C-alpha cells in the first residue's frame, strides 16, 4: 500500500469514527430545540375573482395568490420531542409566523388600475410529528415524517384603492380570526455536536385549510371563497437531547 492509499484509508477511518463517536440512539431521550427560518408560499389564493360596482365604479377583481401578496418572512418555532424507539421520535412544535403586505395590483376599476392592500398575515400554531430516523446511532441523522396540527390565524382586512380616481374603500373584512387545520410532512437532518447538543436543517410541505369567510360586500362574496394555502417552511435548528 503506497503512502497516498494509506493516507486516504486513515482519513476515511477518522471520518467514520467521528460520525459514530459519542452518538446515541433516541429511545427514552427528550429533545428540546429552537428553530428559525422562513416559509415560502407555493399555492393557494388569498383573493378570488369577482366583478360588480365598488367605490361607485364598475370593478373587476382578479384572482391573487398568497405568493402574489406576501413575501417570505421569519418563522420561529420551539420543539419538544421524545424518543419512542431507537429510530422513532414523537415531536410537538409551537410555531409563529407573521408577514406584511405592501399592496398588489388586483384588477380594474372602469379604465383605471385597482390595487389591494391586505392586512398582515399572522398565525400561532401547534404541530405534532412522528419522525422516522435513518442511521439514528450516528452523529449525522436524517429523518422524515408526517405532521398534523392546528393554527390560530388573525382576522384579515383588505383595502381597495384606485389612485387615478383618488378613491378607496378601507378595511373590508376578508377572513375572520379562525382555527384552521394544517397537514404535511417534514424531511431534515441533525448533526450531534457532542453527547447532548446538536444542529440541523429541516424543510417540508404544509397544507393549511381555509379560514372562515366574511362575505362583507354585496356582489363580491366570492373574493374570499378560497383562503387555503400550500407552503414550504425551511428552518435551522439548535437543540439538546437528554
């Protein structure tokens, strides 16, 4: 065996030893973690199309998605987990997310452009996940698992404005404060920094059911007919196991 082969063999051995050193399985261990990241909107409409008379003008409102209206902001989460088997973990999460809207083109009012200004989107949530780990006895652990939970969403208002006409109608109730279901799946990995601490990265997919409609403006009842949304959270995590 030449010197290069010996060096490569020794390096590989050291890496394998590092990946296994100090690693423990999950059974009977608790996990506490804080997580921070963002949430990217994938699909789902915040406004549906409608037409009628508004602000004394013939108005056509176009369909607009959450992705049109909101840009990703910071998502925060806390996690408590318990290892129910060597490679299985039951996890509960508390979540918080808030994002503002700066206004979007939303249709036409006569021959002028109509703009919509949606109030901030804010939610508090609780999720439960059941994680299945791969190579749970090594320091680098990957996992996947189903997720279900509920979210408490704040009420949402919308203001329609026609700058060319100097006209607007403000704070139209759109969705009520609601308790909505959330379903999805997570995939991620963690790396043990020692016997207790770890860091990791997680992403996934979520579907959130629609909040309660307000149907506040005669002739425009359809604008809040959807309200459900698909999103993909991505978070970094720092945690301990004990």
